[in-house]
C-alpha cells in the first residue's frame, strides 16, 4: 500500500457518507473505492476509534453505515480556491435576477 492510500480512502468514505441520505453498505463502499470489503470494515472501525460519529443500521436485511446528521453540518464542503472565488463573485451577478420573474 502506498503512503497516504489509507488516509485517502478514509477521507473518501467520510465524503461518501456525508452525501448519502440512506447510508452505504460496506460492499457498496468497497465497490466505490475498488478495495476489499474487509479493508472498508477496518477503515470504518479506525474512523470510529478516531471519534467520527459513524454508526451502522440494519435496513431491509443490509447493514448500512452512516454519519450522525449533526456531523454532516460540521464538516466543511471541500471547495478549492477557484470554486470559492466563483461562488463569491457570482453572488453579486445573481442580484440582477432578484426582481425578475
């Protein structure tokens, strides 16, 4: 395993769980990450041990992993500088359309 692979994979797990409304199974995560399901279980356990509020819930015969809803609002959305600048400057441009309609 190359240096940083585990951290990168765990970050992708967190991002996936943040955006998932219903949760994800370890099998689904392993397909998305192109790794063994056992690796996903180890990563999920490591994230829980690190303090991330990740839990599992049985839904329709499948164990789905999720983040607590309160955590979803505390992790910043990862925008790069150019995307943040585009959002900031487009705010003024959209004011033109405020009264249109």
